[in-house]
C-alpha cells in the first residue's frame, strides 16, 4: 500500500533543497542563461561537420537546389551560434579577467573571425587524416566509408576544430566539443593536444591523449593507447606545464601501450609494441616490445579428466 502523500512534508522538502542553493558553493550558480549550453555546443559540432564534409552531413529535411546558397546560410548560422556561445564563455574566463558585456561581444566576434579564417587549413589537415586512414587500413572499402563510419576520423576532426578554439583561448567550449566526441567514439583527446598531418587512429576505443601531448606527422595508434601524464598530484600547480609526451614522425603505437611524462620523447620511425609501459624517451628507429609470456597448452587427456569429474558431479547431485 502506497504511503499517503502529505503536502506539508513535500513543501518542507522543496524548501530544504531550495535553501541549500544559497549555501555559497561553487555548484550553486542558478542563473541558467549566462552559461554555454551543452546541447547547443553539440549542435555546433554537428553543424561544423557540414562545412568540413559538405554533402556527407546535412539537414535531411531540407531540399536543396542550389548547394552554394545552402552552405552560405549554414556558415552564417554557425557563425551566429558560435559567437553567442563564445560571448557567454568569456564571462568566466580566468585568462582575460573581468570583461564588460560589450568587451566580451567584441572579443567573441574577433575570435569567430579568426576561427573561420582557419577553416581551410583545418580541412586540409583532415584531408590528410582521411588519406592516412585509407592507406593504413586494408579493411577500408572506400573513402566514403571512412568519413561516415570511422570513429577515429570523427574524434580527430572534432579535435582539430576544438584545438583552434583552444589556441584562441576560448574557455570551456573546446572541452565540451571533445567530450562530445568522447561520448560518441570512446576516444578522449584533449583539445590542447597538438597533432600533425596524416594522423590515423585504428579502431580507437579507449584512447587517451593529454593536453600538452605533441604528435608528429604520419603517426598511427591503435585502441587502448594512453599518451598521458606521469602524475597529476600537483593539481593546478602543474597547469601550463608540459606533462604529456612528444611523439615523433612516422611512429606506430600498438594496442594497450602507455606512454607517460612530459619529458618522454618517442623518436621518429619508432614502433611501440602492445601493452608496453614507457616513462622515458625512446631513440629514433627503435622497436619497443614486451617479451612474449610463456604459453601453456593442455592436452585432450586433461579434457577427458574434466569430463569424468563433471559426470561424477552430476551423478552426486542426482542422488
């Protein structure tokens, strides 16, 4: 039998919760209209994909006769929403200090112009990532398949877009963008990571790349790889310091490898084997691997003995 709901008790509970909002905690910010909206950032990413991959990602409900007119509207719409989000984000930017609304609005407009001017360069890098994926994966049937279905390309594309906003010192929004990619792909790349051309992530699930990581050209990494920090015990004292490794050109890193530390440099043309744990630099042209563990094989005699035990257990339970 359900308990009788007493209106006065519900009123007391509501009053208790609402009163706690005034406790001076950092999580007490009640004004919901002066913060970038998480869902709007996700929509921004989806719309940016329409500019990066025109024809592959578009509004399916809209019938288009003149693609150029449609793209012009898309560019204006994205600029408007990005400008709005950046203006809000600048309201709590530690790097710029206190700014008036007019100052934030003008700074946001400057940032958005700079970002859009960089779009051709961003797209040129993404083109190299697409070619690296096709050249590096014999399972890829065509370039279209990679664009539409490969999580690695999705994650790297979002990162390249977010990285440009990161360089423009936009707070919060770049991280929201890459976390959206993280939830979609299982690949966690901080927007601060610097990544060269022809970057290929194969499979991808479980990959982590830290904020100050630097990755060269023609690098290929597999699932479960961590390019991270040795320790974050220093907390905010470590902010702005090189905490993550540098990966040279033409490096391959196999599944499950962990490469840690800001002083760790993986030299050009090296191969890092699966499940390795590296905390110091590796010279160029080096292969790093773990010695194969000893394998043990059981014969059919053991299988027969297990069957006899199973039958005896079944007989015991039948008694």
